[in-house]
C-alpha cells in the first residue's frame, strides 16, 4: 500500500484477497525491524514470516491470511540508492499524513474483512504505541513488539516465581532499555500487578527504567508518553545525578528483576550481576536483546556469577548450562511462544476485542507449564514444543473471551472452539488426483 497512491488501497486489498475470507492480517511499515532497522518495503518478508509461524505453530488456515506492507517511504539511504529497490524513493512521511494513511488502511480492511484479527509488526518507536492505543478498544488488534514481548516476559517471570516461591508483589523491576519493547514489557508487568489486586499507584513504585540518559526522571522533557508513567522523582534518591549508569542504579535500588532490551552487548557485567545477587536470593535476569552479538549477557555467565541462583531467560536460543552438577535449562523469551496461540484463540472465540484479561490468561498458561520441582528447570517451555503450547495458549485465550461474554461463538467449550477452526495440512497423492 503506497502513501503516494492512497486511492488505490481498496482495490489493492480486494485484488490481494482474491475472494478469500481474510481473517488475519500482519501489517508492517518496516521502520523498526529488530536487528535490522528501517527495511522499507522489503519488510513485507517479516509479515510473511510471521504468518508462516501462525500456520505452522497454531494451525491458522493459510488461505485466510494476508501480509501487508505500508510503504510510507524509507530513511535507509542504501535502499534509496539501490536501483532495484521497489518501494517509494523518498524519506518516510511523518505526522498527520502518515496517521491518516494508517487509518485509511484500517478502515478499508475492517470494511472488507469484518472478521479480521489485525497484527501490527515492527512499526517505529514513535508510532507503534500511538497506533495500538487508537484501535485496541474498538477492533481486534495486536502489536507484537509491544504486547507480544510483554506477554512472553510476563510468562517467564511467572515461571521464575513458581521456582523461587516468591510473589510478584514482592519484586523490584528494572528495565535496561526504554524503547518500544522495554516500555511495553514494563507496562504489561505492571498491569499484571494491578490485576492481582495492587493499586496502580502502588504498582508503579515497583518499577524503574534506564535509557541512554540513565535513570528516567520525571523532569526530563525528552521522555516519550510510554516512558513517563515509569519515571521517578529525583527526591526519592540521595544522589540522583549519579544514577547515569546501570551499575549505579543497581546499587541504589537493589532490583530483583533485571530485563535488558538495550541492544548494548555485555552490559550485564559480573560486578553488576553479583551486586544484584547480593540483595536477592533468586535474581531474575532476562538479557533479551538479539541477535547474539547484541545480548546484554550470556546465560552461562549469569549462572556462574550467581552460583546457580539466577533465573534466566534469553532473547536468543541458549544451550543448557552445566554448573556444579546441575543442568540448567535456559528459556528463550521468543514471541513465537505466544502470538500464534493468542491469534488462534481470539479467532476461535470470534472475540470482539483482544483485551488485557485475555493477554494475562495467555501469559499464565505458559508460566504454569514450568516444572518447579526439577533442578535447573527453565522459566519458559521450550520452543521445540511450540505447536503443543500454542494450543494451550489458544484454549486459555478463547476460554477468557467466552467467560467475559465478548465471544460470538455459540459454544462455551473453548477446546471445541479451537479445534473447530484449526487447519491441518492434508495432501492428496498423485494417484488420487489422477482418479479424480
């Protein structure tokens, strides 16, 4: 969809659907692809890949899906200089024209595909949250970078707390990185505290954020709307001006949970990790940045530096760690553990919206799989069993929608609703085709 030719949008969608019943759209403008950045129209590959996972992991019928890229230009000069680049050859359009174009897409897609589940993927930091907030209460929509990452991290924390026998309400949470992902994760964990009975004001006191300027304070005029709720007052600290590094903040606040989305490799150092571990028996440490070269720490180091006490999940696949006779399995905080089942369950229930309660049920369904009795148990289930866990998530999400009476299916049986729409590949043999 080209912002330079908005009038052709409806016709393009009709042609792309080709008469199919489109129920799932993954749409991107490819400004903020993890590990790549601005990829212009090439970002449609990400939308295609996500849809492949929806089908492979959760059994969503591939004839009902559509990948979309919104071409609003690119700021990637390499692409602009490439004679083979297929997208618009100008810088990204910003402001009202951009948001009007996104809205035009949403309105057209809703009108043409009323049963649609709309998945936003890899939108830029300045736009992603605004778009989600505009549509999430009115249509069935989901942002993987904001909500998906938040769900999987929450699931990992819930799994870790099953192992440590601690409560979420007892935790002090430090986000190292306060971009779209970091802020989205923090918001999700705070929402869970509120859902468990804590007031919003009290819940916010459990959270701290660090970005490039250090600890986020509420007098900082550069804060984004997503960062502001978690900025602290300088009066809370004896020497606030010194809190410009991760080491200084860890020493000042003694976090029990440390989550990294910074893309700053090696920043969870031995000194910082040992300082954290000195003030909590089972530190929960999730270096989530990827690819591997951007990870804040290696799982093996975190286990060794904490004498086996750290509860670890990484953003990349990590091998088991053998330490002092115990094999520690390392959970991967991969959004693929969540979003396929979340989509399947929402579609199975024909939910009118995707709300926080459904998202919370998805996280709990994954966090509850952890075998806390097993020494060295991972805080998240393995990605190798993705298809099985996608069904677990789907049934939990569908059951939540049915219970909330925001479902449009006649059955109250969530498992049946999921089974009824699950697609399985069945291939006819050549001889069968010849007989026909």
